[in-house]
C-alpha cells in the first residue's frame, strides 16, 4: 500500500504544545509521531465504537 503523507500547519496553545512535547519525549517519539499516534488511536477507538463510517 502506498501511503501518501500530507503536511499541515497546526496552531495550538503554548501549554498544549509543551504538554505534547513532554509526552513525546516520555514516549521516545518525535512530536509529529506523538500527534499521529494519538490521532490514530482516537480514530481506532471511534471506529470500534461505531462512530466512524
């Protein structure tokens, strides 16, 4: 499967950025990888709950 990647710019409050950066460091991931991981986990949970088509 060919995975296509998109680049986006996200504005977020400084405290959220600081928290995400700390979480990424604790999980030994880049900030980008941490955000993608969290999005994928949330999507998987939504699909499991029948919230997503």
